[in-house]
């Protein structure tokens, strides 16, 4: 399995706080069947600043520790970038990383409002040939109250990542309900752990895929896993044939959230 959003690099943000913790997380991931991890430290979220060069150095160090310890995980560099007015300027200054060197970039909204410039940022990235991946939209209050906002971003070229812990109910019922509704509406393209810790917020990726197979059918697990592989290979993601046609999508979402 491939995990595209994690906070496993030691000492860079509120994820792994030491090399020992990071190695414990990597062992747990490998035991679950995860083979590839994209490390995505927070960047510009008000608490942490991790420009591209710092992350690349940390990846190199941690990958050599993994090799020394014999842990069969391939690491890839990434970043979880808080949407801000200077995002496109930071890209020009080479401070930002895409996911594993692909044309996909992980961006994060604050927990409450959708940033005023969100559409502008999505369009601006798309114009540069970068596909924004919106981290855990189910955890944003505006999206929970107005899921149509996410469908608009998807129509502008964004894709969306749901967090395993949201699907499994670890953030409460409201976020869980939104997470599953967004999946059913076809607005989620990829599943990831957003792992921060070996116990409190671990990976739970195999558990989430099992829940998806049970709840939505194994075709959906295959769809999400294929999309993660496509992202890592920098290929275009496939459309799930079971997902409603785009022309019906907004109506369907509105109905789903009304009931
Ligand atoms: Fe994250």
C-alpha cells in the first residue's frame, strides 16, 4: 500500500518527535503492508515552516536509517502546504514540494473557513500544470456545511484526500458522516492516514480500506488504491465508473446532505 500524507519525519512538526518514534511508526507501517510513504511535514500552517530543502535533507537522513534498520519502506518527499496568499510566490522561490516529485501537490485549508483565495490558488496551480490535492476536506467546517464548495474545487481541477481516522470515526460522528458522504458523492479520490504518531494517530490504512470494501464494495478500495499508485507514478487518475456523472453531481450531493 501507498500512503501519500504522513508526518513521519522526526522533529520537523507535530508528528514524530524523534528518530526512535519515526522508526517505530515505520515499523508499524511496514507491518500493516505499507511499502511507500510520502512524508508531508506541515509548511506555513502558523506553527511550522519546512521549506523544500529542509525536507529533502530529512528524507535522505531518515531513508538511510530505515536501510540500516532493515525496515522495508521507500520514502518520498512531500509537504502539506497551508493555503496562503503567497503560495504561488513560494512555488516560484522553490520553497515548495510536490508529492514524490509528481505534478500533485498537497494543500491544506484551515479547520474552519475556506480561504477566500482558495479557488484562485487551485486555478493558479492548475495553470502551472500542478494538480492540487486537498487534504482532509471532511475536517473543514465550511465544506461540512456546504459540500458544494468542494465539488466546485474538484471541477476546477483539484482532487481530494480523505483521512483514514475520519472514516473510522476517530474525529467524531460529524466528521465521520461527512467523510463517507463525500466518498459516496465521488468527491474523494484518495485515502491516506495523515499519521502523526505510532499509537494516537497511526496509519490504520488497511483498516480503512477494509471498511471501504465493507461499506461501498471492493471496487472502491481498488479505485482509491489505483489512484494512490497513479499519483506516485505521476500518471492521470482513473475515473471510477460507479461514480455519478459530473452533470448530476451537485444535485446528488445536495440531496445526500439534506437527508
Ligand atoms: Fe497532515
